[in-house]
C-alpha cells in the first residue's frame, strides 16, 4: 500500500512539473522572428555581409545548399539572385531553422523546459540569431537562467556586443525576459 502511495505522489508531482512548464507558442515565435529578421524572398547581404534569404536563412552555412535544393531550386541561382523563394519555401526554411534553434536551446539552457513560453521564445530568438556556438558564450546569462534570476539574465543580455549590434531586437527581448510579457505588437499573434 505504501508503494502505491509513493507512485501516486510521484505521478502527482510529475504532473505538476509538466503543468508548470509552458509549451512554446510557435505561431508567436514565427511572428517574432519575422519582425526581428525581416522576410525577403530574394537573396540579400545581412549586416555581416553574408548572403541570406527568407527569414534570416544563411546561404553559406553547411547545409544551405542541400536545403535549397530540397525545395526544388538550383542553389547557385538562388545564391546569385536569379531565383527567388515563394512564401511557402521561405516558411519551410524558417520552420527548419526554428526546430534547430529549439533543439540548440534544449541542449544549452539548463532548465529550458521549465521556462515560460515568453522566456523560451527569447532564448530561441537569440539562438536563431546568434547560432548555438555564439549563444553558448553568454555564460553569465545562462547561469542567471539556471538560477531563475530573470532580471540578471536581462542585464547580461543587455551587457553584450550582440545587444549593441541588434539594438531594438535586444531591447525587446530584454524587456520580454525581465517582465515575462509580450510586446504590444505580438499580443494578438497566434
């Protein structure tokens, strides 16, 4: 009988942990990333001179050629601006990059699953923009997240070279991290 009580208690505890962890709202994340990255169907150079297309899709990353060709497009023609994406193709690339960023966050951010939806979107947005390696360098911010000190995490975001580069994006994400609230332009996105 005691064992049944222990099993019941453990099940109840696990249910509570799962209930406290919010699912990631991917519709809001998509809107958020398009707001921060922009969406262009023809190749352009990003702020660092890297050929980019869609919603921040880096055409020079390792798997870019195979992902473009999987859309039925000739990579070289897309890279040289002779072929543009459709909205659906840009969305396909975005969906793949979002899944990569989420997976990266799950491996880098200790306690990621326990974060609120809004704070998950903040770290996924940062990882999407920076990549896993550069995001992993935010050691003090990651330690603050682990300690659930979201004010400190916001301060560490703001105190970075990245913040100076992305200005408005950083300010928005820092406020989202600190207040656990969406900006007004994102409230109705679902």
